[in-house]
C-alpha cells in the first residue's frame, strides 16, 4: 500500500512540475509578441524624420501639438520637442545667440534689433532616435531601448528614475516627468505611427518643415530628400546614428 | 601539523551561506523578472505594446476629409494646401469619433493666423508675414481672406 | 529664467544629479582608500601601520554599508532598484557596478573581517550570555574551532582575500570613475583618466580618513598615538597625493592645450560658477596646502606634538578637498549646457529628500555604524594586535 501511495504521489508530483514548467514556458513564448497588435509589423519599418530648416517659421505649433498629444507637463519646464532660434553674426560664427523661450511653445517674439546682416533661422529639435543610442547603452535595467522599427522608447513601468540616460544624451532631449518620477521623452508618437498616422508635430507643422520618414519604404519622400539636399545630423562627431535628418543645418547649430 | 576536517568546518559553513545566497538570488530572479523580458532585446516586450496603447488625441487629416471633403477641395486649390486641419483647429480625435457629441470650437480668426503670419525678421523672407498692428488691426482675418484658401490681394 | 545664463537646452534647467550623488563617490572612495591602507600591512608587510589595520577594515565596512543609501534616496522609484540585479544591462556601467559592489562587500570585506576577527568572535561567544551569546554565535557560524591549525588556515585564506581585495578595491572605485568617464555627451566627465583620477583621490581620502579616525579614537580612549604609525600613514598619504595631484594637473594641462569645442565654456564655468569650490576649496585649501604641510613634515623635523597637529590639519583639509573634487565633477558637469552656450544653477534645498540635511545625516551614519562595529568587534586589545596573534601560532 505504501509503495503504491508513494508511486502515486511521485507521479503526480512529476506531472505537476512538468505542466507547471510547460505553462510558464508557453507564457514566455506568447508574451513576447507585440505584433499581436493588428496589422503592424515592426520589422517592416525603420523610422526617422526629415526636418527642413529653410521651411521652419518658428510658429511653435509642433511644440503645442506635442504637449497636447502626449500629455507633456506644462508647469514643469520639460519638452519632448522644442524649437530654438539662432541669430548668427557671420563675422562671429562661433558665438551664435540662441534662445528657446518656453521651448518655442508660444512662438517667438519679433526681435527688437533687426540687423539684416545677421543670419537667422529656427531649429526644431526632438529625440534623435539614435541607432547607436548612448542613452540605451547606459540604462542599467533595460527601461529604455530601441524598438525593432528604430524608435527609442521608454518603459515607464520599469524605469528606476536614476537619470543616467538623461546625462548620456548629447542632445538634451530626455527629462524626468515630475508626475511619474520616471524618464520621459519623444516617442516619435509611437501610438500614432503604428496606427498608420503621422506624428503630432509632423501632422500640424503648417509649412512641412517636419516630415515623418520610413526609411524602409521605397516610396517614402525621405529618399529624395536625402539625395537632393545637403543633409546633416546634430552632433555628428558623437556618432550616435541619429535619424533626424536636417536640411539647411548651419554649422553654428549646437 | 596535520589539518583535520574540523579545521575547515567554519569555511565550509561560510561557503554554504554563499551557496544559499546565490540560490536565493536565482529563485528571486525566476520569480520576479517579467516573462516577456529579453524576448526582443534587453527590455520588456510588453513595453512596446504599452507605447502603442494611448489613443491618438489628434485625428489626422484623413479623418477630417472623410466628412469635410468640400473644405479639403477648397484648400487644395490655394496656399494652405499643406496646412493640416488640426494645425489651426486643434486636436480633434474626440470630434472625429463623436461628431455630433463633441463639437469643436471655431478657432479665433485673428490669433490663430497671427501665430504663423506675424512678421518676424527670423522667419524666411519668402514666407507671407504682416505686422499685426499695422494690418487691419481691429478686424478678423476672415473678413478679407478666405481662410481655407487665402489669397494675397 | 532665474539662474540661467546664456542658452541651455530647455530640459537642462534642473540638475539631474544632486548632492547625494556627490556623496556616493565620496563614500565609496573612502572605502577603497581605507582598504588599500589596510592591505599595506597585510600584503606588503608595512608593520608600522598595523595599529590601524582593523580600524581601517571596520571603517571600510561602515562606509560601504551606507553607500547605497544616497542612491536609494535619489531614485525616482527606489522600490524598483532590485531590477539592477535582476535584469542588469551588461552594457551599462551602473548596472555592472552593482555586482562589483556586491562582490566587494560580501567576498572581500565581510569575509576578510570575519576571518581576521574569528578568534575574538569565538572567545566572546564562549564568554557571553543571552542576546550577546546568540549574536556572537551566529557571527561564528556556530563553529568553535580556534585551534592553531584552523587559525593558520584563516590567515592564509585572509591573505589571499586581501590579494584579491586590492584589485577589487581598484575596480570598486575605478568603476565609479568609469560611470562618469564613459559619458561622451559630457566633456567635463568624458576622459580615459577619470577612473584613475577617481581611484587615486579615493586612496588619498581613505588614508586621510583613517588617519583622522585613528587620532580621534586614540583621543577618546585616552591612549597615546603611535607616532611611527601616523608618520608612515602620513608618508603614504603624501605620496598618494602627489600621484593624484599629478593626474589632475595632467587632465587640466591637456584641456588647456587642446582647447577643444567645450574648452571655452568649461573654462568660463571654472572661473565663475565653480571658482570657490574648485580653485579655492579643492585646489588651494584641499590639495596645495595639505601637500605643502605633508611635504614639510617629510623634509623638516618637527616635534611629535607639531607633527600630530600638522597631520590632523592635512588630513582634514584633504578630506574636504576630495569632497570638493567630487562636487566639482558631479555638480560642475551639470552646470554647463551641452550646447556650450550657457549655464544653469544648482539649487540645493535643505530638508527635502535630496537636500543638504539627508546628505549630512548620511555622512554621520557611517560613524554611528562604525561605533557599533567597534563595540561589537574591538579593533584593539587582545587579538587586535596582529603581531601578538601571529606570534602565538
């Protein structure tokens, strides 16, 4: 009798362990498929943006649209995207006068001194969604990462708020959301682009200075843009693999 | 002097403590690390879907044109062809999904225009701009300009 | 905008890392330095410093236990901090440092202290009652063997641990330097010299800390200071400081000479916003004066009393100077904009989570822990004298 009971218990035990392990393993297999989201296959896309300095009028519509779309805090001085105005004296190229009042949210006031010899232009900035992102490199836990379609995203439920990534970003595009105490930044409106929409900033830009680009799409205008313009990325010496391509980016831009 | 087993005993116990510690760590890891971590890369695969989840606040032009094709046609003939509806009308996804229930507010027919068209020496010279204080200072822009198809007259 | 000069990227208005993050490399530096001093006796047989051997180990432990606390207070989500151990990103210096810390705490420091003190622990276990007995029994892992053979084995293992411990101590604080030095986005931090500068300044601060603690504990115990011991410690402090100073000067000269794109912005920052903390406190008061004082004691013969006073002065100024160095690296690295066109200000608050008050408390806490450790495991008296112990074998 004892022997039978022992055998029974042993077999039940083995069976339980095996099914439990199998269930856990299956969960692992199932869990890692975000493409369960309908119609969107991440590996078919490689996102970037084409920004045309010559078209930017510094209206700030993009800054306002981003704050609206992504619930970016208004009170804290934090921005997912912002616009800078450059005033460059051609004789003093190394010392541009730059400003970004409230990130360009309310546009820019007319300058009081209007010297026609000065060179002036606007530069919209956002996360560069770097291919070799230094912020992803330094995150100690894997709370920020580059998705398979080239967008650098933040996992807000995993972020510790250590701020190492904020230090590592050469472009100053990351910040701490004072409400969640985690890091936040431009997500390239991931929730929009995976639904076939464009980003909020590109949607609302009235002059077409900003345009979302899918580098894997042969019909995307980015290819002509890159071919026909003298294109630059910000801080190329950092070799970050930035995918925000600027036409008309002056050498004085920081 | 020969060494006996009891001479090592304390070291064995300490080593045992370390083994227990490492085992506890391994078990803790198995229990606590999310199941989808590491599947796509060193991150939680669920974070990708989390980033996809928020509903759009701006509807996107295509949604507007579905109902307001006449305005889109008018716009297509003029200088505002490249200006999206929501650039002036604000975020309208709520209206697009509930057209009668969520009526948008008509944009102010002066301040909206001024936000782009007020003269500023830093803007490209080719961009149409006026000094608001000198250009029909009291009136609404819509009085002279057809907003969706503005002509410079 | 208040506190802003010139142009900064909008998100750079507030500093990311506060005084707590200044405290963290300072504390881990003291640990590494104290351990290096202890290993002078253990591995390199510098007999003169043996009165400070156990004190240095206990000090290192006390400070290492406190080291994670400023980090916990700083994190946006300290409850998630275990993630660094559960899913460490191997490319991240911060993540891998968690394991270096754990290795150093458990394998190097705790084991070494345990092996060195084991005989005393067992004796106390045998002699105590009640809660004390339970505590000491647990610390002995309920192993009673303190025979000659067992103790000799302990000594050998302990020595091996110290040998492993020295590169581990180098790794511990060199890694902290690398956490800063590997950030290419920040030219104030990004230099291959950073781990080495951090390491040597750690050694300097650790030696100075033990020197001061030794004076304080002798004074509290009303026991005469062992002059050959402090003379030797002061000598090592002097040499370590010379190396540290040379490294920092090398960095400065390099920057001045190459004058790359960041230079003008950094130079301006040092001459204005960082003038007091860098030039006055770190360089003059915290480096040149102690070097001069220590150098003088090496060249001129002073009376014992004068030497004691000079060592205390040099030690105190050194610690202040090394703290200022950490401040200048961490805070200085965040005062200038990455556009190199502007500066912001650090507004240190007082009684907030990352303010001055918790910083002060976290500097006092290790001394409290040290006091407890000294009560539990006295570094002096029977068995505390290493020569005594080894003579008995």
